[in-house]
RNA sequence: CGGGGAGUACCUCAGUUGGUAGAGGAGUAGCUUUGGGAGCUACAUGCCGUGGGUUCAAGUCCCAUCUCCCCGACCA
């Protein structure tokens, strides 16, 4: 029986990643538009769950949503020197409209600091207008040379927070507050542990004075930058003349921040939890948390089983769970099991004639140990108070996934002190999180990258990575105050 | 943007020295089935990526171009 197969991770991780996305019907290459993807309903539903939770967190921290134009005048992009240097190679530019060449060309937004800077200068005149706390859910476009579905596509969806403050201290508080929001979201909702840290100058956002990030550990040992938060200083304030009068009547430029996460998070989710059987979703992000598969042979069994299945579905929905009752007649139960497992549904409930007798149901979690006969272990739960017991199972599964991801990261993380060990750790396809000393120079950073393909993902913040201790640079032997995080990255 | 590979049915692919386009799966209809990927019968399914060229004749040969995949460089 030829069934579409998922390439095992051990054989080819990149193929596995693409197979999981195809088999779970998350997304596909647009094909007709270079480097762009179509996010299919199941993939988009996951993004919507992410959006809903993040949006709540943004509002709880005082931000309001707005929406700015997709097209940005080229002159805007050019106003901030570092910004234009960073983004110029990736811009898609609109040269014609209405059948005529445009007097001033537009680029399709690669990010919105410039156009938002323009409007901030109109909206802000007094310290009373500050802080200005804006978020935008939008699509952006960056003309990437090499694309990977969800991880790096020409067009992607994201949110970009943009804020303006009266003091640098206040802006920096915002930068770190939002970084923490991202880290909390990753841990609590995605069940994905992250390392919070500061980017080196090389990796900093074009136009920022400091970039902080959350870095996640993928199953193959590579790092994925999963969110960034930038201290823009007064760079854009000066470029767009965003000034305010303080309480003493003095004029000053605002201090700005920006921060974002994108549909890349869906890729992060896949490479954190999924396995050779397909997608694995943490319950808090699963568009379908529970699927019910009814089982019957004869018509009279069917009626009784369906009646019970509908009742259970309604009860679970009343308890706030997202439930799918798979009542398709044309498909046998086994085929349904495989399909919903590929799609990552955390819990399956099977209900058949035997269960009606015993007033219980069979449950199987998406990741289950094998029983004595090598079959995935199933649990029997009584029908009474099923919502409670299922809710508990899902909570435990969410915790299990986080702990498993944390353990995997711990197993793939080391602190190294010699160049021999360090370069061996990144030989061939090897990667992992390596904490090592660095002399703080861009030259050394580049030399290490060229020799090992590992880069400095971040300078971990306090509480992330090993405790600070002085040492000697892994490459040059120069003194170093603390270890930094090295890894290959996506 | 450099190096490699590939585009033929919805999917995975076969297609010989150039001679009327194929298989398996999926799909549709019917029957039979249902506690871990069922079976039989019938029916559909094509701008052979696109554009040019060579030829009596091109999926096949030549040129160009687009897209995807892998490995780098560049980047969320």
C-alpha cells in the first residue's frame, strides 16, 4: 500500500521539514510567485492562534493596533543611513502605476520604521503624547536569495511594534519588556524554551543601537532567531524629525523601539516538537485539540455510537476545548488516526460499541509510548467528567512537550574552552549550542564564522546560559568577561 | 548571486536510436467494509514548466527563460 511518506529526520532533516509541512497541509510553495508561500487553512489556523495570544499580551502592555501603507516612498527608506544600507538589496520596488512610470518610486515595505516615523512626527508634539505605543499586524516583503518555507520567504506575515518614548531609559524598558513578552509566549504557548540575549553589532537590526532576541534550539542543533526587539535610540527620530516638548518646554527627539515576530514561528514550532509521524502541536496552539473517531460495524451500532460521540463532543466544547468529530463514512478508523496524527492533533478519542458498554472512551496522545506489543499506548477514561480528565491530559501534554524540548536543548548544549573542541563541535553537519568565550571583536566573530560556519547567536542575558565567568577567547586567547552563544543558524 | 539536481495527470514517477502519452496512488460513482493506512468494478484525468529553433516528425536534440530542491555567500 503506497502511502505518502514523511522522510525520516535521520535521513534528511530538510526534506523531513518540508514533508511535515506538506503532509500536515500547513503550506506550500506558491510556485507562480518566486519565494512566496501559500499558507493553507490548517497552517493559518495555527498562526491565528499565535496572533490571538500575542495580541492579547500586546494590549495588556498598553499597545494599540494600527495599519500603515504597504508602499513606502523610496525617499523615506533613504533617510536613515544604516537602514537603507541594510535593506536596499532586499527591496521590491514599484516603478509603474496607472499605466505610467511613477514620479517617485515606492518600495514594498520590508519593515515600517520609516513610514511610521513619518506619522509619529505628525502625531507627536508634546511629552503628553508619549509614550506612543503602536502595533501593526502586516505582511512585508524582502527579496531573499534563498527561501525556506516559513523560515525565510519573500513575503511573510508578522507583527511590528513601534513605540516612542520621552527618555532612553523608558525606551529600553520597553525593549526588554517586549522581549520578555515573546519569551513568555514561546514558553507558555509554544512550549518552546528560548535563550534571551543581545545581538552583536554584526547581527544588529539596520538602524538600531541595540538588538535583543530570543533564540530557539531546533532538533537538529541549529539555532533559530525567533523574535527581536530593537532599541532604535534617536536614529529614526532624527531622520523623521520626531520631536516633542518636555515639561520645561525644551524640544528633544523621541526615543524609539521596534519589535517583531513572524510566521517564522510556525517553522520554529515544527522544528521544536514534530517527529517522523508528522506535525506535533502543543495543545495551546492546536486549532483542533481533540479529535473524536467513532467506531462501529452495523447500522444500529452506528446510531448509538454517533449519538454518544456527538454528546461527548458537545460536552468537551462546553468545557472550552476545540473538538473535531470525524464522522466521515468513507474512511476507516485507522486511516483517520494517521491523518490526524500527521496534522498534529494532540489527543484522539476513540469511541465504539465496547466503550458504550463500559461507559468509557479510549484516548491516545499524539506522542505515546509503545505498549508490550509495540502498539501505541492508549488510555481508558470514564465518560463521566471527561472534560476535566481530558483538560488535565492536555495540560500535562503541554508541559511534557516543553520539558522534552528543554531536555533536548540541554543535551545539545555545551561550554567549550579549546579551539579543537570548538571546531570539532561544528564539523560537517554537526551543530548545537556552544557557550564559549569571545574577545568582543567583529574580526574574530567573522573568522570563527568562516572556519566553522557557526555564528554568535547572542550574548545571553542574566539567567540565560551559563553563569558569567571571565575567561579567554576561544579563537584569539584574548581576555573575555563572559561566554557567548555560538551555533549554526537558519 | 555562485555550484549541483529537477520540472510529464491532483501526487510520486516511467517514457528506449526523434514516429499518435504511460503506471501506481489519490479523485468520482456503485457494491462491500469499519477498535492502526480495506477490496472489487466502472469512470474521468495532459499547453510533457514557458518561449524560440532544428526536423517530414520533438516529452526526447539545440538555445533562451521561469520555477522548485540541495550546498554555499547574503539575510527575519
